[in-house]
C-alpha cells in the first residue's frame, strides 16, 4: 500500500519543487535585469547599452507581429459582434454591442490576446535563439570576454518586449473595435458607423485604456523573462532547445492568464 502512494506523492513533490525552482530562477533573473538596468542608467554610460540591439529586438518582437495580431483581434471583434447581437436583440439593446466590445477590448482582450499571439510569435523564437547559443557555447564565450550575458542579451529583449507589447495593445484595441464595427454595420446590420463610433467613445474611459496598457507592459516583461530564462537554461542539446521552446509557449500562456486574473481581481476590488 505504501508503494501505491509513493508515485503520486513523488509526482506532486517534483511538480511543486519544479514550480519553486522556476519562480526562484525567474525572480533571480528579474533581479539581475533590474540591477543591470540600474547600473546602465546610474553609471552615465549610455554607450554600454547596445541600443541598436534594443531597436532590432523591437522590430523583431513588435513590428513584425502587427499583421498577425491585427488579423486575430479583428476577427475576434467580428465574432463578438455577431454572437452578441442576437442575444441583445431579444432585450432591445442591440446598441449596447459597441459598448461591450469597446470595454472588453480595452480592458481585457486587446492586451491579453496581443500578448498570447506575441508569445507564439516572439517568445518561442527568443527561447530557441538563446537555447541555441547555450548549446553552441556562445554564452561561455561572452563570459570569457567579460561580457555579461544578462546585460547583453536579456535586458534588450525585456525592454523591447515590454515596450512593444504596450504598442501592440493599442493596435489590438483599435483593430478589435474596427472588427466589431465592420460586423455590426455590414453583416448584422444593427447600426450605422457613426452611431457605433459614438457609443464606443462614450463607453471607453481613461481608466479602461490605462489599465489595459499596464497589463500589457507586465505581460511583455513576463513573456521576455520566461523565454530568456528557459532559453538560457537549456540542457541536452537540440532536444533541450525544442523542449524549452514548447515550455515557453505553454508556461507563458498559463502565466499570462493567471496574472490577468490577478489584475482583474485587484482592479475590481479597487473599483478601477
């Protein structure tokens, strides 16, 4: 009987230890990133920061993600409009479609969907890139030349992901509203464009916009930190690179959902 309980207990213990190790490693990496960033600013040596690398990562992470994020969120806006219109029509409130889509996009769906798409588009790529550098011993080469891998590789990616996720959230908000506008005016035919936009502008407040941007910035940092951590801790060669890429996508989506839930709970309790 004791052997019957050993396997599930061992599995649960390994799972808990794995999560503790992951959270501890991420916390240490975040501390290293903050320390490296503070040193770059306080030392007054902007040349030590490879800003060209930061801009290159911003293009890679953000600019190249705009088409796919725009397409996905535009379709989600259309889906929401088509799904809600029949239900709201039963209560004579079809004009509320614009309000619901606008608030949902600005507060939740825009930042979250944009971050999830960015996870598959850029997060996995970062993990694979850094994992390949580990396998080819490029990180050891940087350390041998007295170059801090965190400052040279992680900080630019965290900065780029944080900044561009906020920018992508703005794009996602706009495309989601346009998707709902297109469906409501052409497919469902419940309103005209001017009335839809009027209700959208009246429904969205500054708090809706700013809370979404705050979420997006945190989401971007989470994506980059998880991708960099898992990529820099690759083991077992090429197989480890593939595992790190898969874990990056799965763990990041789980982390984004949990953090979004925490943000929503906090904002709800503060009535923001």
